[in-house]
C-alpha cells in the first residue's frame, strides 16, 4: 500500500512538470524575476532560500515571475546575490567575500593591491583565508566592501 501511494505522488509531480513551458530567459530577465521574488518575500525568509547548495537558482520558485522554466541554468552568489551564467563565479566570489570580511575584521585594513586604483583584491594578503585562489581578478567595491568580478568603471 505504501508503494502505491508513492507511485501516485511521483506520477502527479511528473504531470505537473509537463505543464511548465520551457522558455528562453536572459540574465537581465532572471535578475528582474529574482528582484520581484525578493520584494514579495516575508521579512523572516532570506533571499538565500532560492539558492541551492551548488549555487544554482531554484527556478521552480520563480515560475510565476518568469512565465515558465528557463532553458538554461543560472547561478547566484550567497554572499553578494549577484547572478551569473557561469557555475564557478559565485563559488569563488563567496570564498573571497568571506576571506575579505575576515581579513578586515582582523587587520582593520582592506586586502587590496597597493597603489591599484581599481581596488583589485590582493590574493597574497588572503592566502591564510582562502582554500583556493580564483583564476581571475576580483575587486572590492569602495562603498560597501562587496566583492565583484566587474572592474570599477566597466559596470
């Protein structure tokens, strides 16, 4: 009897999946959908709740905002809430954001390359805080100390 019930639930969930239309979604459309979702969240529910452990965005929660299931996967940083199409960027950004926060707490200084006007992060200063050095440059935003892959002025 237990198995019949389980089978029925599986069939119902697969039928629900058939009704969802697969749509083409741009990164800007995904950002708008996430922002609309965040605006409707209860105060006690964090936006982080739509981010899976591998940084994928749980698009099932965004069907009503997007109008269907995206045809590609989007990823989101758990620390900065930036959205990406590349799977590795949010992982590195989160690691470096946590390392930067720890470095600032312990030293009172920002871990920047000396004399760099773009506020490029110095990975050597973070060597004790990082498990792995990102294979690309990251920058620290001047007003909120958030890590970004965008070079200042490139926005």
